[in-house]
C-alpha cells in the first residue's frame, strides 16, 4: 500500500465510491437491453460492469481490504436508489416520463435489488481472492483470479434474483443462456482489455496520489 495523507485518502475514496455508483447504475440500465451476437443472447451490461472489478482491484492494491469494503458499503444504497430511478424512467430503453416514478415498478425494483445483492456478494469475493493472491510474484495473478471468481458469483446471483420466473417472458426463458454469455463476455473484456489496463492505471494512480500540491501546480 502507498503512504498517503488523510486528505489524499479521502479524495481518492470519494472518487472510487462515485465510480462504483456510476458503473452499477449504468449497468443496471444496460442489462435491460438484450441483443444477439453470433447467435447468442446477451445484454449491454456485460460490457460495462467489468469496470467495477477494475476499480475494486485497484482499491485493494493501493488502500487494502478495509478501504475496499468501505467503498462497497458506501456505494450500495446510493447505487440501488439511482438504479431504480433510472430503470423506471428509461425502462426498456425508452423515456417513460417523470410520472412513472409515482407507482412502484416491481420489475425494475427486482433488478435493482438483484444488483444490490450481487454487487455485495461478488465484490466481497473479489476482495477476498485479490487480497489473498496480491503478494504473488506475478502482478496479473491476483486481478485475473479475483475477476474470474467475482464475476462468476455476481452473474449467478444477479440473474437468478432478477429474472428467474420473471414477468418478462423473454428474460425468464433465456436468463441462463444470457447469464452464461454475459459471463463469457465479462471475462473477455476483463482479461483481454482491463487486465493490461490495470497495470497502467496502477502506475498512474500511484504517481498522482503521491504527488504533492506543489508538484501539481508545476506539473
């Protein structure tokens, strides 16, 4: 872990909590938009959610497990509420108008709750695996293994809670297939794109966080 001032830690944690909320909210909207690729059903959420694992792994690497868990706790409720509001206003990709918020939308609420549960369980699993493996000689082992396991847990919990016996007939019928394809795409995106980006971002964040205010003025 880096040696940082209290102000640097607060600033970084605020940014990371905001990033988690943004990613979760966007993913909960995008998961309502299924599409077919190479004959397989998936959703756009498969391409956005892996960002949260990148953010979590960087947090554990820089600040440790305790800080990463604090971020999860602080991000969960705001992400849940924002996800519900966005999901109701833009259900199935179309703007429903502010009046849609007057009535409780149980379909969107179920998706938001499923995301809440999956995020909590999946992220804690990701943190545990990453923290266990972070001291291995190869830098990529911890983020790769935590991403594989964390995404698996998150995907199973989310799709099971959100769409099993859902009143959305398409998702109720196809959710096991969509969950499997989503998981495959998450791994492709995470391991093919984010794993290399992890190393680059770690170096950038370390340099930015330890930079003094005087150094920033002359940067």
